[in-house]
């Protein structure tokens, strides 16, 4: 069990090479580890990601915009949360 925590909390590999096939699926466990590490995307990156999601055919908008309940129909993620993590990526490689 200690090995799992060590792997999760170790520094992330650089994924800026553009080789999306090597990326692992971003899960709730990855998000928890990134929260502990403080590995967040900048506001500029987050806003750009959300703009892409707002134009996507898989966007499932919430009934109340105050709740920020926009979700992805493919992965089920809450977009305002997932877009805020530096290591997160779109499941269909839009961002």
C-alpha cells in the first residue's frame, strides 16, 4: 500500500511531448494526489480548456449555472474540477 502512495505522490512525468497515447486515464485518485501535491493548472490554461468544453458536442450542461454542474457525457467528469489540474487531459484529446 505504501508503494501506491509513493507512486501517486511522486513528481509527474512531463506530458508536454504531445504523445497522448502514453497518457494514463485521469481518475479521481489522480486528482486526489495532484491536490496533495498542489499540481494545478494556471487560470489561463483552465479557462482555455473550459472554452473548448463549452463548444463540445459531449457537454452536458447543468440546469443551474450557479452550481457549475457542467459534465462530460463521455467521462462523466465535472469540467470545472477536471480542467483545473495540470496533468488532466480530455479523454478524446481536445485539450
